[in-house]
């Protein structure tokens, strides 16, 4: 529906502005805890994804739910630490790949239910295999 597309686009641009503001540091240094990690309250609309190198990517919950794995951790039954802390460590996914995955989440939200042809999501050929493995793991 149009409302869904507008909401997705709003999330996309809000987070792109947030990510752009921190793109030079790649890892946020402000946190709610003393461990240098970003902390988010349980009722936050955002999720922190942590790569194998420790880089942290903040994405909207709506975008993160493009991943079946992430949605199961955050919205499913059970009292997982990831659900409470809104933080998911992905030790098998490098930063370069996780950044592409996050971009894809927003790409998918932006192009879902719009009614036009979906353009290709460009992936550098040298990253295609690794991205495919990450996408399979994350059920995207």
C-alpha cells in the first residue's frame, strides 16, 4: 500500500542520514554502557547489528525484519539477550558484507509494494558468494 511505502521510505531516509553522519568512524563510540557498545532500550525502534570486526550498524526494526532470522530473535517467543538489548552479534559476517546486507534491508523496504519494477541490487562480483552465505543465514 502507499502508506507502507511512505513509511518505509521515511525509515530509509532517516536511517541513511543517521548512518551518513557516522560513516567516517564506522564504529560508534557513544554508548549507554562502559564497554564501548551502543545500548538501546527494549522498546527502541532500532536494532544494532555487530559484524565480526566489531563494527556496529544501527538499522530500523522494520528494516531488520526483512531478515527472518533477526525477526525470529526479536519478535519471537523467549527471553533472548538479543531481544532485551536490541543488539545482535554476527560473528561470521564481515563489516563489508554486513553493510551491504543493511543496505539491502532498506532497498527491499523501499521497493516492496510500490507497484513498479524492482531494479537490480548491485553487488560487486567479488563479494557475491560471501553475501549469498550471509543472506542465507539471515533468511533474506
